[in-house]
C-alpha cells in the first residue's frame, strides 16, 4: 500500500465511523419512540381496566426495542464504499476519493493516476471529518420524550380500588377453596372411620364421596367455586333421596301411636316414636316364641297367654299398615291374603331363603321398601293369628294329637320368620337413617363453606377485622325541661250527632227481677274541669276575621233599625 492509499483510507474510515455513529443515535431515538408508543398502548390497555401495568411488559418492550434498534443499525450502517461517496458529496471533492479508490483497486499508479492520487491526497489532508455535523431528528426526539413521559406516568399508576378488592377476593377465594377442599376431605375420612357397619358402608359409599370431593378444584373465581360446591350439594341431595324412607317412617309413626295406646306395647311404641329402630328390632326379637310345643293343655294355654302380647302388637301394626295403604293397594293385599291361605306350608319352607336373598341385596327405592315393610307387618299379623287359632284348637280339643302339634310348631316357626323379616326391615331403616345423617352432616358442611365464600374476604378469613376501638360519647337529646305546647293552627273540627254512628260500647236493658249486685254506692264530690273554656281559649280564628264578622252583624242590626224607623214614620 502506497502512502497516498494509506492517507486516503484513513480519511474514509474516519468518515465512515462518524456517519455510523450518527446513524446509531438516530436509530436509538426512533427505537425509543416506538418502544415508548408500544408501552403507552400497553399501559392504556391495563390502566383503563383498572390494573397496574406489569413490570414484565415494560422490561420486555424496552429490550425488544433495543434489539430492533441494533439490528436496524447493523443493517443500514455505512461501509468504506458508501463512506467515500458521502465524503465526495459532503466536501465537494468531485468524486476524487471514489475515483482514487477505484484506480487503486485496479493497480493504476503511473502517469495521470499518480497526479490524481497526489491531488486527492493534498485535498484530503486539509479536510477534517469532525466537521460532519449531526442532524438531530428534533420532532422524533420530542415525540419520543413525550411518549416516554406518558409511559413512565402510566407505569407508576397502581391498581384501582375495585381491582384491589377483586384481586383480594380472588386471593381469598383461592386460599379458601384450598382450605375447604381439605376440610371436606378430612370430614369424609372421619365419616369413613365412623362407619363400621358393612350395610351402612355399602349405603354410604365413602369411596364415592371421596371421589366427589377430589373433583373439587382450587380456583380464584368465586362464582366457579360456588358452582362446584353447589354441584356437590346436588349430588349429596340425590344420594340422600336414594336413602329416603319417608313412607316407612310415616307408617312406623302411626304404628307407634297405636302401640302407645296399650300398656303392654307402650315401650315398643316409644322406641318407634323416638326412631330408635335398632332397639325396636332387638325388642321384637325378644318377643319371638322359643319354647317347643307340648301336648299338655297347661303348656299350650301358657304359650297362648305369652302370644297375646305379640298378637296385640301385630294387630296394631297391621292396623297402621292398612290405614297407610291406598284403596288399590288394599285390594291387592286382600287378593294376596286369599291366595296365601292354601300356600302357607310352601311359603314357610321357602321364607328363610327368600329372606336371606332379600337381606343380601342392595335396598334402593323407597316405594319397594315401603311395600316390603307393610307386607312384613301384615304377614306377621296373619302368622300370629294362625298360631293363635291353632293353639286355641289345641286347647279346646280333648286330646292334642301329633298332627295338630306339628301345625302349631309350623305356625310358631312362621311367626319367628316373620319377626326376623320385620326386624331386618327395621334395622335397614335404622341403617338408612344413620347414613342419611352422615350425608346431611357433609351437606351442611358444604353449605357452610359456600357461606364463607359468599361473606367475602374479610368476614370469611377472619384476619381483616374492622371497626374502631371502644370510646366514650354523650347524648344531648335528653332534657329534663319540656317545651310549652304552642298551637300551630293545624286543628280539625269533628262534627257529628249524639247517639248515631258506630260505638265500642252498647247499653242493654233488662226487665226487673231478683239478683245480687256486687257494686257498692259511694258518695263522691264531683270535680268540674274547665273543658269549655279551654276550647274557647284554643279557638284559632284570626283577629281580622273576628272583626269582619262582628262588623257584618252590626251592619245587619243597623239596617233593621232603619227599616223599623221608616215604618213608624209612615204610620
């Protein structure tokens, strides 16, 4: 490289760097304007909704603007070729620098090219690249600074009071739903531990309840939280509806009233009225005839006397069952009773198997269970009646043969089977009630949880207690003195006729006769009050009206005197 080439290249490089530096500042100003505009847009979007501008948006937009500015500057920066063209135009060198670099690239240094290189070097030596002035984009800079000020102002704005309350409610709802879900899960586990009976566990289905509770989600939306707890409450209502035995309970309530009428069955009636069905079932099992039948008449009469209590109970239960049935059900039951008369032996043999199969199945449906309970009561009454008739026949006969004794034994077994059937129905009903109570407990807890969510963050969490401290005060409304009554002119005059109109009292007359009076006469001095004068004093007629009325009557009297005088003169 020659000396001319080195000097000219240094000048071109200096010009290129200065131009690129100017372009960098301009690009940064434009990037600042665009970034500030974007930040203002985002700020308005959040601020108009009442939210504070997230800091992530501000940092992200600033970073993106800087990266875009650097990329744009790198794509548009000058190289040596463009810088030489700019130097020729700016310093009015008539393309000397561009021509020299072109000749130097083609390795032309002799003759005319040497003269041209010498002339270009002399002209460049007198030039200073620092004289290239920077043209500041004042309008863009003013807009960028204005937008930046607005962006800073929007960034410093906090959320509105409504948004603060909403955010606080969302935060409280999230914490409350988490605590409520844990509370309901613990309650389900507690109910599962309390359920030790297999039939009750089969009805309650704790695993299904736990699955329902596990479906509850932690959410920040209060409406969604209330909806999911309402769905859980509806599921619990359906589960309770499946356990509903209202017809059975109504039947047993009527039976309890009937049983309490007799002193022999009063205790059993009280158990049924208190809805202690398990205890009532145990008491019925104790009434089951256990002794074997004996051909002796004394033993038979003793068994019949012991059966009298059971007969009274079964008759009263059957009366309550018949009163609870509809007419169509009553016809069906009478038809069944007529068909059963010839099939008692077969039913006695198959009743244990039928009872065992019914006890093992899942009892769902209140109507089927209600008909089963009423049918068990009626079957028990029929069995007891048949046993009583057989014992009566055995007692009335001169000699109790083996055939009659077997019939008595068969009737006794039938009575025991029917008592077992009725006891199982009562135990099932007690199991349903216990399971229903536990579901009701879980539903009540779910309702309380919804109440916590509806009360809001302060009343629900209990950590935002408000109110002022206790202090002191005085009430100036109490005075010992009273104001004098002043007539305000707002009076009403009532007009009426004595003895006419409605009255709260009445006077009745009766003929003279004998009687005793308990009233005693006593001499008392009458006290007169200024009643009329008080009305006169309280007359609220203005003075001007009084004078006008008085003048009116005076004129009338004067006219009358004048007319009378004229008549006298004429006469």
